[in-house]
C-alpha cells in the first residue's frame, strides 16, 4: 500500500507522543499515512508486549492511519547495520512514502538517536538500484527514495527547522497518547512509576507544543528537524 506519509518510531507510542497531530491534520487534508514501529517496546517498565499491541491498534485508530506495521527489532539491542537496514528498506519500498517522519536525531533515550540514523541511512539506500530486496511473493522490489525525511521532536528541546500548526487537533493527539493506558498517567495503576507516567508529564507535553505554537502565533504546534535545506514554492507558504 503506497502512502503519502510514513511515520516511523522505534517504540510504539513514539509517533503518538511526537507527531500524531501532524498525521491527523494531513489525513484530514486528504493525504494517506501509515505507522511503522521498529520494535514492540518489550523492555518498557510498565505493561507488556500483548497490552502494548492492543494500545498501538487503538492509537492508530484514533489517528486514522491506513495501517500500522511492526518490524519487531530488538528493543534497545537493535543496530544500524546491514541486517536492520535491509529490513527497513524492504518496508520503505513496499509503502513508497513521499515523506518519512522519524525519531529525533539526539534525545534522552539512546534508542531514539540510533533509530533516527537507521531511518535516515535506510531511506537513502532504498533508492539505490544495486541493493536488492524482495516482496513477500519473492518478486524484486523497485528502488524508492522518499522526497524528504523529517525528524520529530521528543524529550529534548532541540532547535526546530519548522513547526506544524496542530491547534485544531491537539485534543485528538492527547486522546491517541492516552490510548497507551499502561504507559501514561493512571491514578488507579499499581505499575512502577516512570518519567512519563505522571500527570505532570502530560502537562509538559501540552506545554511543549504550546511553546512551539507560540513561535507562529497559534495555540499548539509540532516541531521537526531536517537534514537538508527545505524548499518552498513561494514566500506565502511560510507563516
């Protein structure tokens, strides 16, 4: 299934936390989108793989993506090497996205930066003719390189290259995040506390998007970083 936007995260919930508002907005604008999780987040302190699978399905439903896929790489122990690149190249060629959204290039969690490098390099190599991958039926895949790779902002407040107004979609973004009931604030939970399970963390998320929105005089925005200089058709594309 070809999509306009493929959002990739190393952990289920990375996409919801960081770029779900942007996905919802573009789906409402008529674009197609899908989510590819690289791991099942099996090393997370709270919950378990089976529960997170159910939560991921619900998060995807709320966002409205066409599909959610998972490469089942080893949480924490995946590597940016040939084996993992070929796994990802096969998916990129299968879904043929015009734009890829992926993890922050530097962040508190070491998985995030490593995943960002894996996605960036795999996106480039996916366009090389002499790297061969196959579809599920055994046929050779055609090379495909997305037009752009954008890194979403995560825990660290990095300097963004652009922001997307998500004011109209902030409530649905929070709804998609709260689909992960095992991971985020639940006063009735008996699970161990983590840096993201407090009520203050949810307030921080809204505040962070509020800070990004202030730069363009809107209520909420999501921030992105690019590896290459972006271009616009005219000056009025910029707020």
